């Protein structure tokens, strides 16, 4: 996805602002400053630096020359001289707003995000309407997943420069990540106004419609993007996904092949090409596509599972297990491959090993929540949660690519305005700690062998209506997953209806080519019940027919980077 990210180092790349005393320097220096700006824009940072140094030999405190000199140093990789030059400028002219903006950009590039934020905010203290600092602050905040704050920064930037499409493009990307898909589309439309022929914007509009489950609108947007830029590899790939989901496999394959003509190392295109070929019965071609993806990205778990499924269909069950083992030697505990290995072992007839991996008794924890402070009863708490989820602005009909069917799915619930979710989050964190204490590190089990030290929690709501269910799925990016039941239809407890509406563990997805009857475990949902389980456990919701609403809050417990 084209993020529209544009690092704006300084207004001085577009115009000079004069000397520190408020008056223009003499003609030669003004000309030299303009020449230095042109050299920087042309990528000749060394020549720009030399020219700035000549200016500083005549006017050592010229703020514009110091600013450009710092930028040139940084382009050349001279980090310390660049930072030192900006500090010199700031000491001499503490209200030099561009210096703080450039300092922020340098710190951000170096990964020093706290320092970058402080510099941007100092620039905004000097000039609250300084567009560059708002825009660059948004980029920094987005890069560290502070999306709500990034949204605020981009909105301010957009108000200050309505004709700057990148601000609205980035705003749309943030809103999409937050699950506010209709708002994201509106932001993308604003990005189109000053630049209607922007293929990247149409591509992102297509992505948002795809997330909303509106495949027709997504296809229209992707095709418009390709009218503007027929060589946009990302859009050919995205269009292929839409066509594949509409079961137009031949057309999807054509789009994936076009993607690979434009970008031969596009790993996801190789994977999806393999998947589409496999569905058409072209197993050998599918294997070739998957193997090429593995050559390009050996750590990709998804493609190993996909290749393993082809091997299962070909009756090569032991080879499928060996494929998993080879991968897990390099990537112990990987969620996606552990999940498939359990399936492959079961197909091979190695039930004891499969059941060791998917040990329902040992690795699933069920507990009942206590009434949080501030609520009269657990029923009152659940009613507050039901209202919060049901009215959440990100709650939309679940797109077909999600596991949810005949229901709605929210975006992230653990944002700044958590409401009653804050109390639930505290109890989830406590349950996770209890899980870790009761199931300590165990080198004999791949899930427990290397538990992460630091974790983060993400949560989303799932609202199911009549015939609502979730197809078998896992959460490949997490370590531990869970669900809390907020509202459960009475039918779920009716003996003659069981197991309608229950959660089932152990059944692989329908698209896997399995023949053995799976080993499964069912749990009856109850309002107030919290379940924790390894993220590689396949799980689904059994459909229910009654016209009632089932509300749950699902969550992932994921390792923080470096743990």
C-alpha cells in the first residue's frame, strides 16, 4: 500500500526565509542559498554542503545556511555534525521553527522517537499552525502505533493545507487501521480532490471497500487505479484477491501473473497464485509457486502451511510433517506452522503427538469474571459492554475474508476511550498472568518452551445474529488468544439445541484436504465466561438458528518486538 509518506525536511527546500535579523542577506548569499536548495533537491548533498560552508565562512550565524548545512550533512550520513549544527542554530535562534522540524525528522529516522516527538512539539509551541510539524508528527506517531494521536495530527495538517493529498492519504490509512473504514474512504476522497488521477488513492479506496466486504466497489476502485496506472503491481494483486473471492479463479490467476511480471519477487502474489492454482486442481503448478515464495521468503509460515496442504492432498503426509519440522527448527513455536503440524500429524495417524500439541486439558483455561468495581452486578457490567460494542463506530458487517459469518466485527476496542472495556482489560491481564504462572516454561512443549516476556493485548467485538458463526481459524500473529462472552442467546443452553452457538476447538478449515475425523473439544458459552487458549488452536463457533444476538469480545496476547 502506498502510504503517501513524504519526509518534508524543511520549507527551505522550497524557499529561503532570510537571515536571522529578519532582513535578506546580500544578493550573492541569497543566490547561493537558492543554489544549495536546488542541489539538495537534485540529490547533490555534497555540493550543497560545500556551498553552505562557503556561506557560513562569510556569515557564521546565518540561520538558513546552518539549517541547510545540517540537512546536507544528514543526507550524507554525517549524523553527529548534522545534529550539532541544528543545536548550534537553535541556541542562536530558539524560535527557528524549521530547525526543530528538521531535528524531529532526523531523530525519527534514527529511531529516537521520544526525541523526535519533543522536537516536533517544540516546533508547534513556536507556531501552532506549522503544517510540516503536524504532518511529520503524524508520520512519527503512526510509525509507533499511536494511531489516535496520528489521526489528530493528520487532521490538523489537512485543515492547514487542504490541497496536500498526502495528508489525507495518510489520514485514510490511519483510519483504516483503526477500523473506521467509511471515514477512511471519506479521507481518501479528499486526497483525490487536488489530484483526481492518483492511482495510489484509488488503490487504497479499494482496500477500504474490501475491508467493508463490498467487493463490487473494491473491484471498481482497483480497476480505476489500473486505468490511471496499468503498471501498478499492488493493485493487480489486490484485484486478483477480489476476483479470487468471487470465485473468478482464471481471472485472478491472470492478475497475479501480471503482478509478477511487474514485480517478480512479490511473495504474496506467488502465494495467492499457488492457492488459486491449487483450487483449480493444478497441484504441480501450485507447488512451484509455493516453492518460489519460500525461496524468496524462507520465514513465511503461511506458504509452508499451504505447501503442506498440497502434500496432504497428494497423500504425502509424512513429507508434510517433515516440512513443518524443518521450519520449526528455524522458527520454534511459530503459530501458523504448529497449527498445521497438528493437522498433518492427525492425518498421518500420529494421534498421540497431535494431541500433545493440541492438549485441550492442559492448554485451555476457563474462568469466570468477577464483578468489577463500579458495577452493581456482572449483568450490569455485561450490559455496559454490550452497549459499548454494539455502538462502537468501527462495528461493521464482517467481510468475507474474516472468520465471521452473518455477523459484525469491530476494530480495536482498547483505544484511549475504553469505557467499560478498561475494567475488562484489567481482568484479562490478570487472567493472562494466572495462565503464565500455572503453565510455566516447559522445554518439552513447543508452545510453552519459549513464552514471551513482554506482551501486548488487542481486542475486538464480534456480534452474531441468526445463523451467525465463525469458521475454523487461528490467530497467527499472537501467542495466546481468548474470548469473553458478553451476551449469549438462551438457545445455547437448551439441551435439544446443543451445541448450537458453542465454541469448538480442533476442527481444521474446510479448505484443508483432510480425511481423518478431527479430535475436537466443545465449550458452552456463558455470560461472564473467559477462555484463554494458544493462538494456534483452530477454533470455530457452531452456527445457531434463533433470532437473537450473541456478543463476545475476542482478544490476542502478542509478543512485543524483541521478546
